[in-house]
C-alpha cells in the first residue's frame, strides 16, 4: 500500500512575493541593530541627546549612511511584496523606503557635541533635504499604516504606529533638542521597525 503525502508548492509568482516580503522581515532589525551598535560605541554620541541621523557625521559616517541606504532599499523591496500580496499600501510604504535612501544620501547636519567638538546649529542644504526626506517618508508610512490596517491582524496598533511616528517626528523638531523629544522619536523608529517585520512575516505566511 502506497501513501502519497500532499505538499504545498508555491507558484513562481508567489515565491517572488515571499522573497520580497523577506526583505521587510530583516530591514527593521538590521537598521536598528547597526544604529544601536554605533550609538553605544562611537565617541561623543549620547542617545539621550543625539538622534541616530547624526551618526552620518564623523570619521565613521559611512556606516550610518550605508545603513540608511541599504535598509531603505530593503523597505522598497518589501513594499513591492506588500503591493503584490494585498494590492494596496505598497506605494506609500515604498515612498517611506525611498525617503530613507534619500536621507542616507543627503546626510544630517552635526549636532551639539557630535561629532566631538561640534557646536551644532548649522543648517546646510543637504541637512534640509535630509529633513524633508524624513518628513515625506514618515507621512507616507502613516498613509501605508491606514491602508494596511485591516490586513495586518492588529489594525489598531497599525494605525497607531503611523500616528506615533509622525507625532514624535514633529515633537523632535519642536523640542529643540530636548532629551524627551529625541528619546520618543528613537522609540518610535524602533516601533516602526518591529511593525514592518511583523507585517511582513504575517503576509509571508499568508501566501
């Protein structure tokens, strides 16, 4: 007597979608891990006084520049996967990823005390582009959160993620460098990174 075991075989298109969503699983943890490693090892950097974007300055600035660009490209790949999987939400999520890439290319201005010896306060053209890229990207992410909320399995949290990120970004700029604004924004970035991984995993498993 022969027993035949049925196996689920993904269609080629589904395999492509899964591969793209896989980038969404690792993009957030990669960005957070690389940024945290620098935040606690680079001379003069204080996580309670300096946003992670300031790591784009100094002798090792190439690490954070690369981190933003590579992570942003991964988010764009994941956005394509999201669009293929659910048919919506991928475009604004891709804009968020593009914002990361642009923010990586056009570095943030130095802040008070970082790099060591910097007094901060200087506003350059590339610093303005960095800020604008972040603002546009964060608003786009909020839009993606609302479009994807019903497909994530945790709709209230998904909507909250978008609102929190935009709110803390505005608070960061309004706080004039106060610790509470920087810490709140950093926490929001970690939350967004975890959210993207969770959504990508859920959609990956649903295909």
